[in-house]
C-alpha cells in the first residue's frame, strides 16, 4: 500500500501551512482568541478562497485524506478557526443525505458566507451514541418543531444554520436543519481557546434533512468523520509540541551544558516520539478507512483512544521538560497541551472510547491453545 501523499495533497498541505504560518504566531494567536469572536474573519476568508472550507462536500474532488492533510496543519499552528465544527463536519452530513435544495447551502459554506454547527451532544450524555438523544421532534401538520437542549455545541455561538439530531415520534433519530434565528444560545469560551454554546430549542422550526425519517446511519458517519478530523488536528499539535520541546532541550543550558546532553531527558523525548508515531499511524488508519467508505465506529474509537493517550503523554512531558516556562500564557507549549486535552474530550474522551471497545469484546472469537 502506498502511504505517500499525491502531488495535489502535497500542494494542499503546503498551501495550508503557508497560509496559517503567515497568519499566526504565539503572540498573534493569543490576541485573536482573546477577541470577542475568538477567530479571524480574514483568515476564514483566505481558507474559503483556497477551497479548504468545501473539502469533502464532493467526494469526487476531495475526501477524508484531504481533510486530514489540512487539519494536521491547523493543529500544528493551533489555528482557532472552527474549520471542522462550522464547515467540514456538519457540511459533510448535508452533502451525504441532504436534498438538492439543502445542498445549495454548501456553496455559501465553502465561500465562507454561512457558518454551520452540529448540535448533537447533550448534557449528561456519556458518549456520542444515537440512542442517548433526548431532544425531541414533533410533527405539526406539514412542518416539524424541535425541543430540547444541546451542549456543548462547538461553533454554536455564531452558527447561521444548525444540523440538529432529535428523537422521532415513531422511534429512531432524525436530523433537521434549524435556523440560527429560531434558537436560544448561551455562548461561552472553552479553556483551550475555542468557542461554543449551549443551544436551547423550544418548538424551533426544523426542516428534515433529505427525505427525513431515521438518520442514524448518517449521524454515525458524521460523528466518525468529525472524530477522524479531530485526530488529524491532534497529530499536528503533537508534532509541534515535540518540535518545540526538542529545540528547547538543544538551547537551554544547565550546569554549563545544553539539556539534550542529559541522557534521561533525551530518553523521555524519544518516548514522546514513539507516542507520536503511534498516534500518526492510527490517525492514518481511521482516515483511510473512511476514504474506503468504511465508517466503522470501532475503528474511530481505536484511533481516538490512541490519540487521547498519546496527546496526554506528549503534552505532559512537553510541559515537564520545559519547566516553569511551559505553564506561561506567552509560551505556546501550554496552549498545545490545552488543545490536546480539549480534543480528547470532544465527541468522546479516551475513557468513552474504551467503553465502546469493551462493548465489542463479545463479538470476537476466543482463541484457545
């Protein structure tokens, strides 16, 4: 199997890297995430002009591998723009099952003119399984109304249109498009610099996505895509956290010599590299599975479990090896640790993914000697 990027994917990677590197350093990022919006409209427009905000909407042009390439660079620069949550994640769901009229919204999304949000997670839910949805959909004549609470809804603070999951009267879970004007939102800033909101729906008008009915399969596919994208972002963040740490060890002196001359510290750096390679391979495994049309929640759980474990190890070691400077807001390594922690707890933590895998143990044959 060829694991090398194509020429088009290399160009996409380099273009994204150049755009984000030009836009963000540690100081400029801190200023942007402290602003009211929390991200840059100028950068968002540049991402749209590059074609990044429409990746995956047309599978003949781009797919999950291209999304993975871009999100790795987003993670490397800690770019705060909600590329996954306001565009690619919910946009892919609309592209998969939406009607022709609904898919026309994706043109505005790709152009950066319309922000989306995926309102699926709910307070108290232990995982991302469809049977845990308590928000309800009720039919009134030819229309539908949605009632319930969604939280956290990343990018929900500024979304123009939301893709909302809700229980159907006759069973199953449906997906609905809800206008941002018909909801009550309580915006907040997450500890890793992202933006989200609690969304309250009180008989909000909802338009069934596509032909309506049970959309559990589309919901599962959407969650798996988002988990894969988050894994890619985490790999980029881990790569940069490791680079910052090894560069620091080469420069910082103790007892007259640089820290990289101490064997114990170099061994710990080597362990960080092993964790990174484990994460990188599982990230690629998940992306290739999706690219082959296999939206397997078990594969996604395996990947996100390893990503979470690797991210925790690398972020903790990065701060430890930097010492006190690693905890300061002015130095980037602490922000990488915060983002990796945030990714781990988004759409199922490592512990949640472990429970998913535990539930599948009975499906395997017992090996006897």
